[in-house]
C-alpha cells in the first residue's frame, strides 16, 4: 500500500493512502456521466431555442457545454479543495507531494497537461493510465510536472469509532480532566498517531504528539507514565468525560 505523509496543523506527520488507478477511473467515469447528461440537455435546450428563436441558439448551447467541459476540472479543484464531483464521491483529492495544499500554479499545470494525459490523438487517456500504473506515487504526466498526486481522504477510523470505542468500567477515574479542552478532531488525530505508531513503531510520532497534547491542555506526564501511556490515557479520559456529559 503506497502512502504519502501529510503534516497536520499540529505539525504531526500522518500517512495517507495514495489513490490507485481504480479510484481515479471511477471518479472520472462519474464526471463523464455528468457531462453526458449535460451534453444531452445542451442539445435539447439548443434545439428548442433554435426552433423558437434562431439557429444560433444551438451553437451557443454547444459552446457553453464545451467551455464547461474544458474548464471543469480546473475550476472544481480550485474551489472544491482539490476535488471534482467524481473525486468527492470516491473520497479522493489532489495533494502536493510534500503534503501541502496545491498552489494555483500546480492546479494550472495539472489542467494544462490534460491534453497529453487524455488527448484523443494519444489514445483517450492511455498515457495517463500507463503513467499512473508505472509511477511510484501513481501520477499521471500532469501530476508529475505539477508535483501532485491523489490521496484517499476517507479516515481510516471514523470519529464515532475513535472517541467512544473504550469499554471503561463505571468506576473509572479520569487522570486528565483537562482533556475537555480538546475537540473531536484533536482526539481523532491522537488516535491516528497511535494507529500509525502500532503499524510503523516510529517513536517520534508518539513523542511529538505527546508534546503537542501536553502543551495544548497544559498538563505534565506523571512519574511512571510514558508518552505512549499518556496518549492512551488521554483517549480514555476524553471518552469517559464526554460520555458522561452526553448522558
């Protein structure tokens, strides 16, 4: 499974799975299905307008369709956080290889080189298909030049399964009541870090997350408790305290 590291607002590196060829094709098919419907509507509206007004109405409708078709990906990715409607449905998005949000210039590069990736003379997307298959980060030519790729945005664990998945005894006593200063997204991030640690055994993840959490809720780790135990306790305390609040 190919992954890419993305730095969160808390400066914690979390690995996300890179979208594969299947997700890319499925997202594109959804977008093309939308264009097929739009094209049909443009023809119908244009013909109706042509019969009732003038023959130029049909050409106006077709030109409008072409403009939407050409600029669709660029506009959507710019204003929909790196996604088209197809990508959104498949829960994938464009991201820079360094893990940051792509710049305007990177989106432009991806868009300009669609002619190479998907141009009719080059085989209706064969170039993009081959490039995605053979490159390390599953990039089409436009991605390679723009230094971008697509990642899966669906969380490995949903928040309802993060904060409330501990079977704690009724007599459980929270150690850090200050965890109430955290929110669900903070707890999800702690869980992501722990999950990554269990998979990679990279202690830097734990040390960095523990330091950021301590700083945020203004607590110190008690004697005899290490950083890993601290983060696990934070999850348990948050679960216990928020569950009691919702009773």
